[in-house]
C-alpha cells in the first residue's frame, strides 16, 4: 500500500456536502437484487434460498452456477461462465424489472486472474528470468507487466461492470457513483454499474449468522460503541493526499458517527490493544498488514473495516490472521477488504462510508457504492446490501 495518487481536501469536502442531495436517488429494493450461488460448494444454494426468503427476494432472481471451488478463478472461467451467465440472467429479468445489485453467496470465488499471456510474452518472461542485466525490482516489474498482473481483480468489483461492455482491464476504472467524481467526465455512466457484494465467510454457519444478525440489528437498531483508530492527530491542513487524507477521513468519520453513538478515537501509531474495545458496533482503523489484532468484543450486527492490503485475500484459510477473515470469525456482520494490493486510494473513504451508514437513509450496500472510488479493481464488500442498521435521522 505504498503508492498513491492525489485526492484534494476540497474534492473530499464537496463529496461530503453531496450527502444531502443524493438521498432521493437511492432506494434498493429486494426485487432489484440477483442472487448467485455456486452449486459445487456444499451449502451455497441453501444459503442463497434462505437469504432470499428472509429478504422477500423473488424466486426468479436466482442463478445457480457450477464454478471452481478455488478462491481464484481464471479469466476464461470468469468471461465464459460467470460473466456470461449473469448477463444472460440480467437480460431475462430486466424485461420485467431493473436489477440494481448482485449478491454473491458463499462459494463464489473471490479473485479473477489476469488474461493468460500470449506465447511471445511467455518467451520474453523466460528470457528476463535468465537475464542479469536488470536489477531485481526492474526485472520483477517487467515480468509483472508481461504476465498482465495489473489486470487481475476482485470478482465482485469486475462483475459490477458486467453491463458495461468492453473496457480496459489494465488498472482501475473510476466509479461514477463515487461522490468525489460527480463533476468529472468519466468512462462509465451510472446505468452501466451494478452494486455487487457477497454473503461469504469461512463456513456456512458464519454466513447464516451474518444474515440473522443483520435482520435482528435492523429491528433493534445497532447498539454499542464506535472505535476509530487513526495513526496521527486530526489536522486542519489543506492539500492532504494519500495516507494523510485517509487518516483525516477516519477522524472526520468519528466526528459524524458521534452524533449517533459513543465514539472512541485513538490517534497514536499503535493500534487498540487486545481486549480493549468492548461493545464494538462500528470500527475503522489501520495499519496492521495481515495481522488481525483481537481488540474487539463485537456487537450483533457490527460493521468493521481495516485499511490494509490484501486483507480479503482469503476467506477460507483460517490459519491466516487476515482482518476480514478474523472479523467474520469473531462476529461482525459486514466488512470491507481488498483481495490484492489496492493502494490506499483504492479503499472506500471512511468519512463517506460511515456518514451515510449512520444517517440511515442508505443501506450498507448503497453507502459502500458512493464511497468506493474505483471499480474493476481489488475491494470487496461482505454483508447484506439491504442491511440498514440505523433509522433515518430527521
């Protein structure tokens, strides 16, 4: 997570101001959701049916596919099976009703690999590996380029553009729903983008719990405390970029959330100590790479989000202390994380994500969509897109 491009404080401020005028544009309904399961994964179809029944999603809005059980699918399988079948279903369903969101259920792969290099590039890779003319870093960069490494992505983020036709796979694409891009001329229009998230976890029992906890927390309202773990004190400086911008965004998120619940902010380099965060309902912090810190006693319906690279690289390898995996095992109902290296600007802006969520006018999925800068990239939302843990504020 060492590279970044610049977002200005001015554009972030304008994005936050946009909260007041975007509310009427969003209202995700159950009949606007397509649910996709992997029939080869034991429990996936039953979980999909359970979720659809609990959320009154029409039975017709279901797609069962036979996909690899690996967490990474090839680009060929993605293009010719997942993407093709999803697009066919959308075309059929949208004759009656517009589909706005896709929910991928336990067993759908997390990652899609890059296109296989052509023969000429494979030969160049072989020659580069034997060459001693380049330094290790330059050699690795050239090999990554020939292997199309920058064309790999999270399945969810790629599938968000299933209706967009042809688009460049090399790198990210600006999300037209992101509030910071509302005045930009973009490659994509909003009607070419779908909200995609997943109900997933280390086992089927965890996914049933996510569904049930979300429904129960909606009835009672999410209770508890919000924990925000910045690395530096809040600043009033302008022209922030990269890490400084995201750190300040964590502070700004805390300031908004404290209007709804008790907030605890840590502005030191160290993370919250283990077992130091009781009644945790919301969390956002950074930076512990691939090393979950067991600080939290999670409330039912909790939402946790840690800014670090590849924290959603696996949801099945329980021996790995990845933040998404461990937060799901420990009890959160929703989390966000990347499958590879997204760079810091590839994460949802905490300020936007949490401000929309706690205002109560947008669901979890909608809050994610307007706070996520880039698509065809690395980040995944795990949780029920309809989950609305807070009643709308007057």
